[in-house]
C-alpha cells in the first residue's frame, strides 16, 4: 500500500476531527514566518494587515489558478475548500470536510461535512452547497484548470445535509487536488459573484469593499467555524509596479510585499531588517514553451538545440538569486514523479546545439513572447543570447500579463514563449490533464501523441496517485517530455517575499495564496 493510501485510510478511520485540531494542523504547516511567542502566550489581537500585490481583482477569472494573485488571496480568505493539503506532502487535511472514505473501486468518495458552518450572510452550509459549488466551478465565465476533473463527477448524493457522496466516471487520482482548490461558494449569490458585487463565503474574513485599481478590504468573520482570526482586517493594496512594492514596504505603508523583484526582496531583508519568507510547497517552474505549429520548431533537432543552448544555472542563479534549482523534467524534487537522473539529460552544450542547428539548416528569426511583469524580460534576453550563440535568431515580443495568459490558453504564440507553470506541486497526473502547457487533450504547443495521452489517462484513472501503476505512468510521461520537448524546462523556483517584523504566523497554500486565519500583528517591529 502506498504512503498516500495509508494517509487516506487514516482519515477514513479517524473520521471527524475537532475544530481546534484542524486549526492546529493548518497553523503548524510551517513556522518560517512566525514571530516567536512565549510558551502559553496567545497571539496578539487586532490590527489591519496591509498586503501589497500586483494586479487587480478580476471576477471574470476568479476561479482560475494563477490568473491573478489578488483573486487567489480573496478565494483563500473569504472562502473555504473541502480539504486543505499540507505543504510538505500531499496529505489532505480537514476543512469543510471532516472525514472521507473512498470506495474500493475508486469510483465514489463519501465526505462528512462540518456542522455549524455558516456563510457570511448567515445561511447554513449543507451538502447541496458542495454540488452547487462544483457545478458553478464548471459553468464559467472562468476557465478553471481542474475543469476536466470536476467534469468527471457524474452525480452527487446530497440526501444527508451533513454528508455528500461524489460518484465518478472512473477513478480519479487527483480528486483531492480539486477539493483543495475549488472553493465552496454561495450559489444563491452566484450572479453577483460573477459581477464582482457580492463575495459570500464561509471563510475567516468577510469581503467588505473593492476600489478597482486601488484596494480590497476584508474584515474578520467573528462566527468563523475555526475561531475568530486575530486580525481585525486585511487590506490588499494594489501596487503599480514592483518598485512601488519595495518603496511602500520600506516606508512603512505595507506589512507584506508580494511580487517584488528577487533583488529588492534580498535588499529589503538583508539590509533593512524585513523578514524573508520563501513560499515552500508552492513551487512554480520556469520554462520555454514551443509552438509545434511553427514549421521550424516542428523539427525535433531544433527543439533539442534549444534545450542544449539554455544556460539554466545562470537563470536560476542570477535572475532568481538561487531561489530554486535546475530541472529538465517538470517535477519538484519531493514529487513521487521526480527522479534525479531525469534532470541531467540537457545541460548547456553549445557545440552539440550548433551541430543540431547545422543538421536542421538555416534558421529564420523565431519570436519569443514574454510577460512584461516580473523578471521575464531579463530571462528573455538571456534566452535570446543563448540561442544566438548556437545559430537560432530570436525576436523578443513583449505582452502584458493578460495578453500572455490569453495566448497561452488559446495556443496563439506561434514560436517560443516564456512563462511559469504550476500544478507539478499537486498529484502528478494533474499536470497532464489540467495544466494548459501539458494537457494531453489540448495543450498550448499543439502537441499530440497517443503514448503521451495514454500515459496521462493511466495516471489519472487510478484511485491512488502513488501506486505502482501511477508511478509507471509518470515515468512514461517524463520520457515523452524529455524526448519530444514540446516545452523546455529551466528550473523550479520559489516565490520569496518580505514582511514587516511585526507579522506573525503567515500561512499559505500550494497555489501561492495567503491564509490569514491565524496571522497576527505585534506592535513591536511595525513601522
């Protein structure tokens, strides 16, 4: 029996956990962002936590992971999910579901629901809300990445208001990925959610106000099932650019700065006494995407030349300040799909890259799209230089973040592109059935391969994502990644941020979303 199967069995046996036990499990995920308290000392109460972010709230893309940082932070604090993953592994922990049992054939999951939970408008949470939330997750206007998994739920049994049974078209190895990600929403106010006027959840904070292109304010939910949060409120402040985040943090206008450059983050924490926090467990992967519809890039020799040309250590070291590590395969080093030997195939080898280009023949200029936000311009210039060294001319094409994401979803690049992908930090099958760059059914590269699709289906259609069958399928997926190179991985990277010394017990999830249910502020250390 795999480790994950043992963990699921434990929850099936244990069943209902106490509220205090659940809260403790979440709070103790990581103490790297915790201000030390004396033994027995309670967290200070009160205060408004000021969080600087890039980008505004976007109701149209509200349930799309990674569509905008602010969306995710609202989801994770105004709403709850059924379960919550630990950051150190894929162990599901109770949230709105207190216990669960998977059917022996893997085609049904029974979830016991937490009693006494209320939406912010006072309505009681019941099993019908699970069905309505997952159906709303599918209905749009958003394009959630776990849509294919949600669509594999064929029916819901909500006869008991405190229990829901999900029935599947086939076993789903990543069902808990969906339950960790899809928030429980109020279907009665769904039209207002889509319009961005009402955000009615069950989470530790209530949505109070939104000033477009300026700020979002949340206030504590005193009736929260997990206990009232220490903070009175949270204000998300939209910064115009990364430099603005740094300036506002330095001048005491922010308590948390999310999205600074790696250089500014190191400067703030190394020289000016701010706390450094690395969002471990929420890794992203930097990569170069390849559009196989481009006649030149349809030649595997040219794609291999790209893979050999890129100077991965320079990008991880100089751009990300060593907040990450080089990979060839798309898995973080703790993933059940990770194997160290898979990450040595493509190292910078200018001679080999040049010979591959020579075998291909003269190369016309190829476009390289990148986002104007963040460090992608710097990476684009490095990649452009690397490819020039081996005889591949590149034309840089900048896009704002919205346009870059739109091109990714629509598969509209036409050449090369730079982005980061997530989802490798979930069950490995999720990458091949949910992530836009990798989806076997339809991906941004236009890559179609029967063996790849079969491996994706095999990995997805087993009850246990760490079983021998699943591991075998992951190895086949990895081999297709490395052999066919419809994208080229650069490295796994972590998102560092800086906080005031006054911020304690900062928590986050696998989607780089903050959770402020147990966060607090001390007077000491706040400017």
